[in-house]
């Protein structure tokens, strides 16, 4: 057998005789004695260690076959999915004036009409197949809670129908949190509300500068109070958007989280993401975001913030194989006017509209450059392919004006993957080295599995 093409080998600080081996294709991790790796090279590995590493996907019979399978992962994952995820842009109305908002000049009082909402309901019923097991509606804005009656109408019409098909139904929110009161949550719970994602951009002064109300009034205290009161009613995920100039301030946020009772036990997930630099027709005059995940400052900022999160005991995204929303079947965006897109960040860019709720979804493979990485030799050969699959199309669009070119993340992972994995294992999973060793084979699996969440998100900021 051969070491997987997608196996990354790192030193283990607690024991110089051990190596951390991670598969970018399966997400498996193992602590392996250096002698075991030497035995792999000399083709003298004992059968039990060989079987364990093969099960984890760290050893393979045929590297060429493995790389062909990796190139087919998108199709394989889609063939197994039995869920539908729809992002619904309920409105472009917002009570905030965020400095870096990617929706920019589109913001206004545009709200989904009752007729469009009813057609959306009919469209979903038509597309939801009998073998599907779940429908998730993720409500965006603007600020979706400015349209709470609309949310209740859409969800209230779909929930009993989906459940009558023997499937699960849920709604989630991407909200600024200013209107997320216990009363609002309790009104949405019967409609299927399961999770809400709220943006807090670091400590009070930084957040209030970047995310004030439209009047300029500070928003931090209101949002934190609301989250503290709602954390036991609905799962809360918190995201913070950082820049090159402010990411080092973000650890101060943890004191505020504690003060408002938002302890790790009461927060579903905590992530920090870089602000993207937008340059399109809707852009604000903000110019402090990143245009590539491989910018050198980000290779320091990402591990720094990841370590802060896991050391404080909060759950965050694991580093594992993932797909962009664009690549996922039965996952699309419905704009407030009924237009369909494949990426929530592309709303309003008519050249990327791929249908509407009246006429249906058009073929969009060429339009969104699906499998564009297949044309790149560097991508086909890259050991990080399953973590990337060509990167973020929105970032490429903002940087290049089109989606045809890949957004290469290899420099980023070369610089950060080791640190990110060590932090994940040593702090969040409580690893102390010896816990990963099997008494018999010398290797043990701390966790394996493909998920639909990447470990470090570079999606558009909410």
C-alpha cells in the first residue's frame, strides 16, 4: 500500500517520535509513530497498522485511483444528498449601515411580495422530491426580521406539507440580532426556527464602528442583550468579520460574551471570517478587506483567531472536506423578486441569475463555471483539492470580474494547516498525545468523516 496523496504529515510537539497525519480527502487524523511511517516507505508495515491506516484513508492501494475518486467527490457527495437548502432573501431593507456590506447600494425598502412568496412556496413543493429527508430555509436580508410576518407565512405554509411527506422541516436566520428578542423567537419557533446566526464584529468599539444602526447609534449592547435572552430558546451561532487592521482586537470580545452569559455551553458555534474586498457595481467605499485568502497577513490572523476560539472552549467549524454552495445540488438562492441564484453573494448581478420561481431553474454549469478546477493541472494534482475545489467564486469574481479562474488556497493551507490542526486537537478535543495511540497498532483515529462545513470559512460576510 501507499501513503495517500492527500495525507499531510506534521510534527507532534508533545512527542518527537510521533507524527500527526491528516487526510484532506477524508478528514481523518492519526498520531503515528515515525517508525510506522518509515515502515510504510520500506513496505514492511505490520498488517494491523496497515488495516487501521487504510480504513482512515491514509493508506491506499492505488494513488491514481484515489486521485480519480477525489476528482469525482463533488458528484459522489451530491448523489448521496437527500436534503434541500434554500436561502431566501426576504428583503433588502436593513436597519443597520455596515461599512463593508457586500449588498452595498442594493439596500433599500425592497421586500418580497405576497405573490412572490406564494409562488416560492409552489416552486418548492414542485422541486421537493419524495426521497428527500429535509428542507432547510435560511432567511437572509437585508435584515430578515424586518419581515417576520412574511417568514411565518412561508414557513407556516411549507412546514405541515413537508412533514406530511415524512421529511424534516427547519428554518434558520442570518440576522444582525437587533430584533432577535425572546418574543420574536417564540413566534418563530412553531414555524420551525432551529438556529440563528448573528454577527458581532469583535469588542464594543470595533463592532459599533463597523456595524452601527442607520442613525449611527451603537448596536453592540442591544445585540448582546438579545442573544443572552434568547440563547436557551434557539441555537445561536456567532460570526465576527475581521480586517487586517482589527483582528488582534477580537479576543477582547470573549469578556463581553461572558458578561452577557454567552458561555460556550450557550453558543452553538463561534467563527471569525475575513471581510472581503468588494469591487463590483454595488460596492461601498470600504477598502479594508482581503482580495485573496493567501494574503500574508491572513496566514497569521486565521490561526491566531482559531486558537482564541478553541482555547476558550467554544465550538467552531472543523477543518474538513467541503463544497461551495455553488457546487451543491438542490441548494440555491431565491431573491426577494423571485430571481434564482446559486450564491447568496451574487444577488443583483443579473448575469448570474439562473431562473426564477415562475419559470424554474435553468442549467447553470457554464454560467457559474462548475468544475473549473478540472481544467487546472495545479488543482488536479493539489493535495488540498478536497478542502478547496477551486476556492470561492465570489472572491474570484470580486478580484477578477469573473468566476472562470480558480481562487487558489494552496499558499494559505501550506502556511496554516499545521497550526490549525494542532489547535483543534490539543484544545478543543482535549488531546494529550497518548490518547491517540492504539495499544496494538500504534495509531488511533481521533475522528473521521466528510461534512458539508469547511474548517475555515471564506464565504461572504453577513
